[in-house]
């Protein structure tokens, strides 16, 4: 029979052994999968800002005797001001207004609120009864659902896989985040998680039922982390069996973190990033293993679902031996699993350059489409590519790979490469064309609006994902094709790119939503009304870029 003391003790032992990697995993989940939304973090400050005065007025008018902890801390932030004056910044009176770090550094005004959720695409006056706007909102909703199923939910399952392995293996790799993909069960895992999320939402409408079902479904992502082949009904039913008679104890386990959560609010949410988020997930991982054993004893027929007995083996200082996993892993050698020390061929680097360029273009175009309802061809060129993304990706592969044995060195190297590239590119474009294609004015610790501290942190994390996961995966994918076919494709892309480059040198891609001329002010940026339509604060950050 498990106890809170024992599982939390084991969780702390795991964190002590794998602290750096675990913090990085949680950061990746926080940023890219928007996990830990129930936690008070610097990101949550932006999401839960009191700027939505109508909602706040309704709450306070209905209940004046209860003061929410987050509202209290937010009120303290509104009275906080900074007299810091850094001459390197592009403002004389330094009061950053954009970005997550600015929230912890300075007060947030009412105009910077972001309402999270799919309903936000419909719950605003931007539609104004227009059918075209409704179509855009509907498409945006479908896109967000697809991202939720095919990316976010799968990453959440991968995160649980990382934690389950790290509790028993001393060298767990970051690529465990993509475990469902690697056994070709990503879609099934994402769909099961989405169904669980949908069930939870419906039960939340009953209030009490939502509270109970939260604990009934608590083990679903951990179950999928062990066996991603289960369908939604099997995973949810198994979780209910595991939590049968355990919900009250699990609730008390949640309450045991109350003191940490209060301390987290006092530290403006940074405690959650560097300790509390991984601590809670590690504790739930220990809870899963304990409930797993009790479920097997109580319901012997469930043994067919718990397929990975190596998760409960004694501690092993090495890595989890992937070949022992009962489901086929679609990789061949250990080098393919890590991948970061591989040698890339010139033809693959050329094709990866264009892939990175297109990903960057699609990312920025989709953000603008979701926020304004209009299509804008982002970038300096006219084709579907942003060279700065391609150059950044290739430079990180070529220059940072030598540091890949150390995640910390890799992170800082990526920050330096991205910072130098972004600053120099912005300077050249401004000097040659007299225009800006991005602006960080108002962000915490920005240099002339060309780079900012927060953006560099995101690029550092993205660089790690590039070095350890994306680049090796793309290299394996491209290597499956015949070399002569790759050369033809590369030659065609290079020709079109050079034509676009020459044409854009004479007729650069400019216009509303693409460039601003002269001195850039906040009035040149998208309106806060438009930004409030974005589905997450991270989208707002990248939209400004």
C-alpha cells in the first residue's frame, strides 16, 4: 500500500539524480505543449491577468468574501514598478510590456490579456456577424484541434514516458518525448488523450463530477506511456480501475503540495519551473507504479495492458535498453536513437535548409492568419520560405554539434548562434532596406528591438530540439530516398530560390503585416484586440517576432 511519504521521497531521489535533463523536459512541455496550465508560472501570469475587467467584475460582484491567491499576487504585480534604466535598451524609461519575463519584471497593464481556449476564437466581436470571419475561426479551431491531437497530447504522453524511465534508469534520453511516434502509435495516443480531455470537459460542467473524474482519469497518460496501443475506452477504463478506492488518497496527495504552490506564487511562478513542476510529475510517476502493482493484484486480467515490466526493474545506471520494449521501435542502431553525433551529407543539409525555411514561413503565416483573419506572405522573399530559419537551423547543426555531448553547452551555444544571426540580419535589413521585418520593442532586455532575452531562451530550447531530435529525424527520412532524386529536388529548389532572391532584391516583399518603416513604435504592432485572439501566450511572443 503506497503512502505519500514514500512516493514523494522516491520522486525527490529521481530529481536529484536527473535534475538538469528533467528541468529541460518540463520546460519543453511548458512551452511547446502548454503543459502545467494549472500551475502558477510566469506564463500563467499572462494568461490569468486581471486585464479582462468584465470577467473580474462579474466574479467580484458575485463573491466578495473570497480572494483568489493568483488575483492577490497579480494585484501586487500591478503595484510593482522598476526604476532600472539600461542604456543598451531602446527606451529611456525602461518599462517592458511584452513577453513572459516582462510580467515578472514589471507590472502588466490591462491591454495585455490573453484568453486561453478554443472558445476564444468565437467569443469576441471581431466576427461581427461576418461569414468569412466565422470560416476563419472555424478553420483555426480545426487547426488547433489537429495540433492538440497530433502534437501536444503526444508530447504529454512522451513526457510521462521520460519520467517513468528516469526513475529506474540513470541515462534517460530526451528523445523519450517522442516515444509514441517511434512506435508509430502517435495518432492513437493523441486521440486517446483528446477523448480523455473531452470527457473531462463534459464532466466539468457538472462541477462535482469534474472533480471526481479528474482523479479517475489521472493515470491515462502514464498508461499510454507504457502501452500506447490502447484505445480510448481501454485506457480510460484501466485508469478508473487503478483509481478505484484511491481518489481520496490522491486528493490528499494533491493537497500536500499546497505549501509549495503558495511559495511558488510568492516567487512569481519561477519555483514551478525549477522544482515544483518536475517534482509533481515525478511523484505521480511513482504513484502510477504503486497503483500498477495494486491493480495487478486486484485485477489479474489487467496484466495484458501492462506490457513493459522493465519499468519496474531495479535501478540501472545506464539507459533503458530499447530492444527490450515489447512493441517494435522503428530505429536500427543506438546511433540512430541519439543521432546528434551523425555526419550530414551536403545534399541533405541543402534540403533541410529549405525544410526549415518552409517551417518558419508556415509558422509565421499561420499565426498572422489566426490573429487577424487575413493571409500575409511573411518574410523578405516572395516564395514560401524564410531564409533566417533555414540559416539558423543549418548553423546550429554545423557549429553547435561539437558541444552536443553536453546539453547545457548546447543550449548556450544555440543562444549565441541565434542571437548573432538574428541581430546581424535585423541590422543588415534595416541598413540596406530601411525596414524592419520583426521588432522586440517592449520586451524584457531587448537590444534595439532586434533581439531580446526571452526570444533567445526560446531559440536555445528550439536549438536543443533541433540538434537532438529534428535534424537527426529529417536526416534519417531523407536518407530513405535515392540520391539522384534528392539532387534533382535540391537543384529545382535552389533555382527557384535564387530567382526569388534576385527578384526580391529589386522588389522586396513589403506591406501591411510584413514590414514597418522608420522608427517602430507600439502603434505599429498588431492591436491588442487582434493579439487577444491568439490561442496561447507563446503564439503572441512569436507573432511579435
